C-alpha cells in the first residue's frame, strides 16, 4: 500500500528522492534521479533521438532550443510560481504585491517569447520539440484572454498543440 501524498510518511519518502519536495522527478531504472523540468525534457529527447523532440546536440538549432527552454524555466515558470504562490516569496502577511509584480513580470516575458516565434507555428520552428510542450504547459497558468489578445502566435500554438490527441489527454487529466 502506498502512503497518501499528504501524510508525513509520504513527504519524508519523497524528500529522500528530491529534498526540494518538487515535481517533476524522473527516476531511471538504475536509480538515477533527474529533477528540474528542462533537464528531464532534454534528457528524454536525447535518450530517444528518433523522436526528434529536440534538435541534434551541438547544432545552432539546439543552442536556440536550449536557450529558450532555459528562458522559460528561469523567467516564466519561476515568475508564475511567484504569481500563483506569492506567500512562499514573502514574510509579509499580504502577498498581493508579490503576485501583482509577478503577473507583470510573467506577461513581459511572454511578450518577449511572442517575438521569438520567427521560424514557424511553434516556438521551436518545426518539428514539435520539448520546448513547445513546455510552453504549452505554461500557457495553462496564464490568463487565456490576455494571452489571446497580446500573444496571438503563442495562443495559436497553444491551441494547435492542445488539439493533438496525446496532449489533449494530458490537458484533460491535469488542467480539465
């Protein structure tokens, strides 16, 4: 029997896997633990090169892909955490200012990403890459009306990716 996620036992067990108590976590059959979304995504793309989920390592396309993936993680994802969980980022009783500032910060970075859509309907250009899947996931956390009005290329990519059966299944399970 697996302990329930909110029990102290479950938290302690997960802390042994990832002391930061954050997901995602990928555990290899040999016991190697990989944390941090971009590291997991690029590892999977490289472990299965036939999937073509990232440009080949060492190419200019891969450098751009990895730069934008790092940009998403360091700026957008981290900013969204401040926006969605502002109490984690302040000792003050009112975290409203943290959330408000984070919203502005995240939107600024989405506008920068909008300008990066210069190679096709996806941020990576084509074909679909883990970069696009990561951006697709982040789009669920931003105001959809703002995204549609201010970042039409990102919004269109989000909608296009959401129509893919595998991603539609993920969306229904986690965002529905």
